[in-house]
């Protein structure tokens, strides 16, 4: 038998897993340009920058992103590449992801989607001479933005509009409208008034600042520094700002005729608002992309450190890596199984959104919303776990782990607060639920915990059971008090939506694992999918046992099945994180990501206390 270098085998397995993980044949188109971009020295952050300097650096990097594009319009129109941008840049600069999402998706995307690139000149924005921003949320209206109060009154004498902030609560809250990053233009969500009659919320193209400051009638005030990654958040208001006729963004949802008549293909003002801000759905994919990218990076750092850091072993003088301990590698493997599931679910959500037909938009939007809420919440948990597994070293900024959990808070709240969009999705599922199709048909007594399809079907049964419980609570609630009825059902409905999302992730994981051809890669992905599903099923054993979906023997064997799967995967942790394909340039400035981390810390440390440089 020929000797085979284990490193070569592991390398080929990692490469095949990476091929599956990163969109297979579209990997070069969707991911490699962004991977190459973040490998550049401009994406290594110098230490000691102030909040304002870090914000300015993110805008400078946004211009590097723009310089790398042949056509910004093609990026705007491609959800795969747009989500990929966030998946990779979020790893090195969360603020860059934020301003890129605002400029390319919310601002440019809305301009292209409403009227197309030929209806007005966009060169100032595609060349980054002016940065685009998006003003929707107000001080008193966030998740209920359909109720916002900013107005744009139609002026028949000029054919233009007068943009105004009528009350303090109508001031636009938290947009990035400061002078940092250069001159800016906004799309402002405002209520169109024609002869005093409310026609619903539309978007208005509004120049905000030039090189000298805010333009006449525009008031911009910086907010206090935020937690997590820096951004130039402001409160912005308008005092009778005059806009030309072409400032109004029109499409089939609403057009303003020359005589002041609004024509629309949509039946009510709420639908017009949702059409105006529909780019928020793509924004959810961007937030999810950032979450999966950051999760993988955190796990790669923590796993590398677990193999580099050695501690005292059971024998005198023995040194063993942290990764040798089940209490250490078990937690990281559970995180890895979730991160892989998150990635495959995100891939499925992007594909469904990109390929949606005219009749399946609402179902796809719900999937995108649930994917965003679940992945961003899971990313925060993974980031916290990775930081803790790196001990005190993980608290230092050079470890790249100290602040990422806080950075992820932005993804949890942006493009719709997670709890709110999860509740909306749960309510929709409650009344439009379709029971998941089973993928196995053997009696429960003959089923094995080694069968990922059985584990998947157990999650499907859990979803059905939580749906029934939520419907029963809603039905039995007080008939004339809708708030109390929903309160009685909401906890079970949220649990149903959560299980539904994890089931989608499990299905995406199983299907992706089947794409691997090599036996090593296929085995690792299968086992990692099994670990993910075992962990998920463990949360529902009581209800599954009570309804006969699990046997007592299954529940007795479940902890052992989890332990056996972890033991099987433990020797392959480095292969699983090598498959994340992060560039070595990313790890270069992170001491704990290297075997010689002690020397790297020594090089990063400042001069001795009391040391004075000679003249």
C-alpha cells in the first residue's frame, strides 16, 4: 500500500469542501474577487485610530471596492455578488459592510429598480463623487416606518416638491449623513402630499451636503458614538427643502401625472410603501452574508489557536494542545456545525431570492427574513463562544475577536429588528402553514440516530407540533381582544418559526453534503450535518417523546450519539476551517492564529514601562 501524506489528503478534502461551500462552479465569479480584495494591505487596520478615523477609513475602503468594479450597476443587480461582498468585507471591516450596503443596495439599488439607469445620470454615484445614503427610519417610527411623518408636498406652481420635517419625532434617525466620506445624496422616504391629500410613502432623491457642509434647509447633527463598529450616525431633518420634479422615484407602484394625479398598480398606500423600500429584503441577505462570513472567521481563529496553544498534560512535563480536550473542541465543533448550516441556508435564500418568480415573492421574502434573524443571532453566539475559548488573549483587539459580538448587533437590528421580522414571519406561517414533507417512511422503532434523514424528519415533526400548539393557543384566547390572543400564541408561534428555519438549514446542509464527491469531504460534511441535526433534535425530545416520534431508547442514546460524532470530527477541525478559504493575509496580524503566537505577541508589545527613547 502506498504511503499518502495526511496533509495532502486533508488539503484536497478542504478544497473540495470549499468548492461546495462557496457556490461550486460560481465560486470564482461570486467569491474570489472579494477574497482577493480583502487580501490587500489597505484592508489591514492600523492600531490606535480614533472613532472618526476608523469611520473615514471605511469610506476610503468603499472607494477601493468601487475601483475594483467594472460596472457598479451589474453589482447592484446581482444578489449573489452583493451578498458575497458583505460576506467577505464584513470579516475585515464591519463599518465597510454597512456603508457598502447603504450605497450599493439601498441607494443605487433603489434608483436602478425604480426607473432603470437610463432615466437619469447616475455617474456621480457610480464614480463615488457622491456617496449615497438612505433615510427612512424616524425618531418615532422604526419598524412601523409605514407610519412615518416626513412630507413631500407637490407644488403645482413649479411641478416640484417641498420636503419637510413637520415634528421633532419625524427627524430621520441614524442615517450616515455627516461630512465624513465626502458629499452625500440621499433617498428620503417621505409621504407624498397632493393638494394636502396623502398618497403614501415614496422615495425622493435629495442632495444633502457638499464639500462645505449641509445644503440649505438640511440640518445634520451627529449622534453619540455607537457600540461596536464606528459609523457616522446622525439625526437629519428638512426645513422646506425644494426638490425638482425628477426627485420623485416612480415605478408601477406609483406615478405622478402632469395634472397631479397619482396612478398606481397597487391598491393601497401600505403596499406602495413596501414597494418603495423593497430593497430592504436584499439588505437582509447582505446582513445574513456578513453574519456567516464573520462566524466562519471567528471559528477559524479559535480553532487555529486551539491547536497552537499547548497546556500541561496528564503526565509530568507533557504538553498537549487545547484542542485535545473535549470540553474545548466539542464547543467549537458545535459552532462549526452551525456555521456550515448557516452558510448553506444563506446560499439557498440568496438563490431563491435571485430566481424568484412573480408568484412566490411573499414566501421567499419570509424565508429571507427568517434566514437573516436566525443567522445573525447564531453569529453572535458563535462569536462569544470563540472569544471565550481564546481566554484572555481573545480580549485584546489584535485577536480580532474582542469586538465582533458587539459589531454583530448591527446586523441583528438593521433591515428589520430580528424579533419583529420573526414575529411577522411566524404569524404568516401560522395561517399559511404547509406541513413539511417527510423524507423517511420507516416505523420509528426501526429508525436510527445515525440517519440524517430521520433526524431531519424529527425536526419537521417538531415544527408541526409547535404549529398546532400555537393555533390552539390562538383559538382558545379571548375572542374580542386580538392583542391578548396573539400574546397567548406568540411564544409557540416564534418557536415554530425557529424550528422551521433550522429545518430549512438542515435540508440545505444535507443537500449540499451530497454534492461532495471525495469520500473524505463527503464523510466530514455528512457527520457535521448529523451533529447539527442531533443538537437541534435534542431541544425537542420531550414533545417528540410525548407524541411517539421518538422512543425512550432514542433519547437514552442521544447524548452518546452527539459525543461519538464530535469524537469522529475532532481530528479534522483544521480541515473544516481551512475550507473557509480565508486568505493568509487576514491572519497575518492576528497573533493567536499562528503556531508562534508567543513571538508575535512579543513583537506587538510596546516598549518596557519607564523606557525613554534616547535623543
